[in-house]
C-alpha cells in the first residue's frame, strides 16, 4: 500500500514539476514584456491567461497530493512532509519526492520574485491607464452634455418686463 501511494505521489510530483517549469517560463516571458507597447499588451493578457490555467491545474493536482500525503502519513506513522516520509521509509521514491519537492519550492521562490518585480511595474501602468480612462470619460461626458440631442430640456425664457 505504501509503495503504491509513493508511486502515485511521484507521478503527480513529476507532473507538478513540469507545470512549475512551464509556469516559470511564462513568468519570465511576462517579465520581458513591456506594457507601454500595444502588441505587448495583447501578449501580456495571453500570458496571464495561460499562467492562470497552469496555476489552476497545479492547484487541482496539489489537492490530490494532500489526500495521498495524509494516507501515507497514516500508513507510516510520521508527519506528512517529504522529509518525514523519507525518514520513516528510506526508499528511492521517498528520495525522489524530497528532491522534486525541493525543486518545486525553488522554482516557486523564483516565480514569486519575478512576480513581485513585474507586478509593481504592471500596477504602476494600471494606475496610469485608470487615470487616463477617468479623464477620457470626463471629457466624453462633458462633450455629450454640450452636444445633447435631447431638446426636451431646453426652453425659452421671455422677460415680459422688457416688452
């Protein structure tokens, strides 16, 4: 039973590691794009959508692994960390799990650093664009008020005292 759970975890962790590598590539691609140019804005949106899909897949597989980790911890009578499993069951699959867990953690830290850098740049650009949109909406609203086609509100005032 333990070996079967370990094999399932190794297979899921291999998927996760590949997805983390793909996510890192997308993050690097996103960091290289500049939000000032129009073609890059489309690429940024596409890249963000792809990253979102990858993160959803990672989250789905992570939920599966949590259940397997709990079962494995119950079977071995240890904590549900890769290091705890390795100490309770020193086999090749446990060592592979520890290695892949460390690799995914390292990639996640790199992604976090790039996200923080890219996020601050995108946040500044977003604030600039929001301010431009507000100004544009104000100018359109003012233009529409001056060029109103609805004449029902117009009237004629006649000062009878002058005549």
